[in-house]
């Protein structure tokens, strides 16, 4: 159920200990927080843990939220930091491997996949797009954490440069330059790998 | 406009942030450079693919897990377990620094003073009796090294020297009182600064 209150009212209620109000904030932001945690980790198990940790940190830090930036930006900044911290921690402990579903399955996992009418009408096209998505997800997972974060925030989630700068704690020029490098790094990964995406595009171009 | 410029400004190009003049110049370059044209189209396709990834289904138990975690009492922090390991090494280091700063110059001063004392006397402190005088006095039989008079004289000299040394050390302390004060102040400052850092850390965690 979406909240009838705006963020300010819900935050005030949360500060007074109203956990239902916090539940409404979770309802409102869980999708975008989960998008970030999943895209950063590429597996549901870690994404779920990190989304939970992000919201818990938000709840504990609510008292210190002064409204200097938008609440949404603040939440996504916390989620981004939680992800980067976790990924750094994993790098320091190389014996920890990603959970099995990250090695085996795609983002849908056991969840139902929504197929649009256009996709359903052309199974071959749907299959091809599925392959391309898999390729791009794997490539995304192969670039550095900082590059992946800006790609997720900008290209997948569609936040503005100003919002990303606020979330990441850098200026807009730095974000642009990082995004530039991230896109080039992603392209390099895709070029080095089996260039399915490129061949698929050529086929699409020829066909269409 | 060249290939390098295109590579450096991919972000603005894909984001539609070029000025009209830049846009026209880029188009003119892309028309004559198939490599750049292909490269830009590849990047644009990558961006479209990323945009097409869309939302990831949120597990239904996320909200439940958050609610359960919030319902659990927050584990109490034990300040000792936090502060002790963070303070002990720096406290030890500061203590060692203070002791060494104050001990080493004092030790060096004592050595210098002892050397000086020996030189003032112009002779070894315990003067050995000549061999032919030994054994004459039954009280010193068996020791065979020095006479009672020598021992008394040596003891008296040693006592006097020690007294003089102590007087000079006190005088030295009076002339250089800043050594102790400076090192203590430095140590305390280090501890205070570290304390502030650790306290902020503790509050954050």
C-alpha cells in the first residue's frame, strides 16, 4: 500500500518511534533500493541482505537526517555505501564466494518473468533479447565497483548527474568523467567477450 | 574535432549535453569516420540495453526481515571492549616515548658526570695498596686487595661524589625543566587527539 503521507510526515512519525510509518517508507523505496543492491551484487541472497542492512541504517540514522538533501537521495546514498562496503569486504576475504544463485541464474531466479505482448509475439526476438540482457549483466558485473555504481545509478535507474553526485559524494565533473570511463570499460568487456551483442545488433539492423 | 575528443566526451554526447555547435561538429566527424560512428552506436546500444534491464523483483520477505530486525533489541555496546584495544597501543607508545625522552638524556648526563668525576680525582676511585703492605693488618687478611684505610677513603670519596652528582642532577633538572613538560604535553596531546577520533568512531558505530 502506498503512503498517503509525504516523506516529511513519515520521517517525523518515525522519529517518534512509529515503526508503521517506517514500513510505509520501506514500501515506497524498497524497489529502487533493491534494484541498486541487486545490480551491484548480481545475486538475490546478497542483495536481500544489503537492502535489509540499508534500511536498518536508514532507520538508525533518521535522527541525524536534517533534510539537506532529498530523502530519496539520502536513502540511495546509504544503499550505495552499504554495497561498496560489502564489496570491498568481499575483496579482502577472497575465500568468500558469491552465493550459488549468482553463479547459476539470472535476475529473475524463481520469480515470474513478465513478458510484454511484443516479446511474446516473437519468441526468437525474446530469446535474443534475453541473451543480450544476460551479456550486459555479466559485463556489468565485470567492471569495477565504482564504475558499476555510476552505470547502475545513471543508465539503469536514470538518476540525474546532480543526484548521483549527491549520492556518491563527488562533484558533477567527477561523475561525468567516471561515467565516461565506466561506459568505455563496459564496452571493452563486451568487445573482449563473445560479441553476441554486436552480432545480434547487426542481425537486427539487417532484419529491420 | 577528432576521435580522441569523441572518446573523451561520450558522456555528454549520449546524455544530449553537447552545445549545438559541438553537436554539428560531432555529426560531421561521425559522417567521415566509420570507426567512431560504429563505436558511438555500440555505446548507445549498451546504454539502451542497460536502460532496458528495468526493475528487479523484490523478494516478499524483505519488509518482514526489516520489521523483525527492528523488533530485536539493539545489542548493547560494551565501551571497554571498544575503547581498550584502541587505546592500549597508543597509550603504551606515548608512555614509552615519555620514559625514553626523560630517561635517555638523564642516563647520558649521569655517564658524563661520572667520567668528569673520575677525571677530577685524577686517580682511580679504589686505590690498590702496594703488594708489600698487604697482610700487615690482620683485619684485612684474606681480602688481599686493599687496606681498611683505602676502603674508608674510597667509600668517603664515593659518597661525596654521589652527593655531588645528585646536586648537579638537581641543578640540571632546574636548568632544563621543559624536557619533562614538553614530552608530557606532547604525549597528552596525542592521547587527547586519538581519544577524540576514537570517540567519534564509537558514536558512529
